[in-house]
């Protein structure tokens, strides 16, 4: 193994680079929320949260937290100039109505055709809590996934077919992992970047679905 996997902060940084000026974006709970910290201050990007926030910013400095200003993951955030609050019913209407350009979600599994599983492993003692993920998966114009390439047990998280309960079908457009970036078109998994030192054959060995090598550079 002659490569160094990206850590979660580096994955978040990598995603932040691809979010365009003027985009309306929902960041899912967990790893995706870290992306807010790395968005350039000089870019107008409008972050949306299911609990009724639009145009919020990164976490506040320690000691400046506002207990009434939190995102859907119950994490403290800041409000940018022009940011606003609204009823969560209106927030879900935005999600379902196609008003979000991008949503970034975590995942347990993504299938070769872009099916997403991110809310339940099927374990009998797990607590079902899909939240707004289903609404985001079908309502956002683009769905990006951020996750480690394999589980903590080393099992591939990119698979031929889901074995966990589905959140949405044929909805994922791009995957960012600690090893690579993959574009999906419903029929193929195209690796457009991979980390330095990682051989494509080894990446394929860590993936339970066929990959196409379309790399033009390394993830950095």
C-alpha cells in the first residue's frame, strides 16, 4: 500500500472545490456538514437546511454559539448576510420542488446504477430515521455522495446492487471517497480522479462493481 487515504476533512475540502458560484446546496448530516467550513468566503453559495435555514455559514468560533442557530444535524452554524429562517414545511417544499441545485449526502452503499442506501443497515436493533434524505435524493437537481470507499470492516460500499434498504433509486450523480471521485450516468461508474500512488487495479479490487478509468489527475 503506497498511498495515503484522504481523511474526512480532506474529502470535505475536495467537495467544496466543486460547488459552483450561486448554487443552492443542502449538506446532509455527518461528513457533508464539514463542507460548510471549506467553502470560499468570496463565493456566493446558499446553504439550505431541512429545519428551515437558508444562506447559513460555517460553525461559529468557540464561545459565540447561538443555541437557536443550528442545522439539521443539531450543529451550531452562523447566518450569512441575507440569510433567513422559515417553517420546516416550506423547507421540505423547496427540497421536493426541485429548487436545490445540489445535495451532498453520506451513504452506507451506492449501487452501480446510482441507487442510494444511507439511512438503515437492516440491523434489527437499528433505529429507522430516514429524515429528509428521501426528499433530497429525488428533489435535488444533483445528488453527490461523500463516504469512505470501504466500510470499517473492509467491505466495498460501491456495489453492483444494494443490500441495504434503499433511500432513492438511480439518483446519485457523483461519489467522493477517500480514494477517488466517480461520476455516474446510470450505466457506468467513471473514475475521474484517484489519489496519488493508488493503482487502478487495486481501486477496482476495493469496489464491488465494474469501474471505468477516466482519470485525468490525482485527488489532492
